[in-house]
C-alpha cells in the first residue's frame, strides 16, 4: 500500500504546478548585431565642453576657514606633544602593569620589608621637624639606610652609580661656574682702576 501511494504522489504533485513554456521557431534566426559598451545611451558623453565653476563661499564657510587657520598652530602643537608623550605614557602604563604583577606575585617577606622601609621614612620625617632642608634629606636618607639593610647588593650598585653621577654633575657645575666667572668678571672693560694705577 505504501509503495502505491508514494508512486502516485509524485505525478500528482507535478500536475499542481503551473509554468509557461515559450517555444521559438527554428526557421527565423534572430539578427546578430552586437552593440558596443560606448554605443549605449547610458555611456554617451554629452556634446560640448564642461567647465567647473566654483560657487562663492558663504559667510559661514568663511568663518570656519578663518577659525581653522587660526587653530592650525595649536592643533599642530597638540599633535606633536601627543606624539612625544605617547611612548612615555605607554612605558609608564607598562611599568604600572609590571609593578602590579610583581605585587600580586611578590616574594615572601616583601611586604614586611616594605613596611620597615616606610616606617624609616616616617621616623626621618619626625626627626626633620623645623627645617625644610632636613625634610628633604632625612626621610630619603633613613629610607635608603633601611633599604640597604634588606637589599645590600642593590644598595652597592646604586651607591656606585649615584657616586659617578654626582661626580659628573660636580664637574659640570665647576665648568659652568668657571665660564660664568670668565665671561662676567675677567673682561678687560670690567677691571676697575685702583688708586695706585693712575
């Protein structure tokens, strides 16, 4: 029974479809004329010469143009500053991320050492009461001493590098003072006549 229904459903469903069939006669072949693309009316070039005429500027366009010319040096300066500060900011952000990762995975005993170093800075701040110079020298000095107790190798390297930099800065300062002295105080016109040189 199933095979009979399946075979009869196929032809019955085809009979419900409607479609048109167009027949062509083989006796009359269509003329074979090809049309080129540039011969189509869509692609024809208009006759005559076209000329571009610029419309006069309105007052709004003039004011915007004047404003853009006025702001151009400032925008250029902002772009230069952005291009200069972008690498520095990226390195600062990277340093912050690295510091955060280090604090998240800190070695054992790091936070107690950090607390002792911070407490040494507070003690230095207490000893520096009354003088601004002491406030600049004592807290970093006490913190440096506490850090050198916990990290002696890094303290030695830091001392060597800072000694060399201080020596270089001292030499540079001496050269600047000598040049200033030679320019302002040892010129022939600046020498005053003493009473014995008359």
